[in-house]
């Protein structure tokens, strides 16, 4: 059924745009080649797979984000080119982020937050909360702002720099232990430059190894958590 559905879509597109070339960008689940990619390769379309998330967040590393933006921009320079976007289950938040980033990249809209919210509103109400326990919008907005400011620095994507983290402050104590409080454990992950492609991560700090006991924060006593 799925194969017939895709064949019909491609057939309709070829009829409507007989002189066009088609590029399909798929945001896949996992590392293996997607079923979507296998099917469309036999239907006269170029397919490129991207991961639908990076370490659990609907984002792409800056290097991949740069690749996506340049690829789309180059493709659309040809008036006969058509780009198809396809996301597998759970991939909508990343697709929304990338569309917002591309609109900013092309200067089609102004206002990074407004653009990101506008694209996310195209999804059914409550879908973002259903797909992600944490709100990815602040992180996505930060990356969209990187795109908006790409011409300010000497090079983009910007080179990696060492990060000095002095403290972590959580405004509002979450109630995770059934007693209106929590015992937060901080772990910091960074890129593993020795991995294939340098895109995987490794744990570079574990608070549990530094402290034998974890402090208990209660909502009635504390207004924030310092770590």
C-alpha cells in the first residue's frame, strides 16, 4: 500500500512537472537506509537521508545543518527543480525546524521566533508535546539564530570552541520523587571526536562520581536548583 501511494505521488508530479528534476530529503529513524529511500531511488528521484534527531533532540549538528541549507539553496537555483520533504514517524519537529531555518537562510521571512512558531503551528495541536517530553523550541530557536547571524562572523559554521560551564541553575524545583522535590544528577555529554564522522557523543562529566550523596531539593524550601 505504501509503495503504491508513493508511486502515485511521483507519477502525478511527473505529469504536472514533466521537465522537472526531483530531490527527496528524508528524515529517517535509525541509521539504516530507509524504506522511503529504497522505493524512491527506483522512481527517478534523488534521495538523501538525514537523521530525524541528534542525541534525542530534533536538531542537526551545525555541519549537517549547513549541508542541508546549501543543498536546498543550490537545488532551488534551478527553476525546474522540485524538492520533496518526507519525515518518518516522530520526524515532524525536525522538519519544522529545518523549514524555519531555510526560510531565515533565504531571507524569505523576518523574525526567527515568529518563523519557528509559524511553521510549528502547521502541525496538529498537541503533536509536539506528544512527540517530545521536553520542549525543543528554545534549542531550535538558538540554532535558527545561528543561521540568521551567519554573515556576522568570519566563517560559518563557526569553529568549535571549548566551553567553560561554571554552574547550572534550574528555575523552579520539579517534583520527581513523589514528595514535591528531587535529587538532581547532572551529566554532561560532549562530542566524541574519535567516532566515525565525529557526530556521536560521550559522557565527559558525571556528578555522581564527584559526590557520594545527592542533595535533596524540596519545592517548599527551594525556588531553584544550583549545580
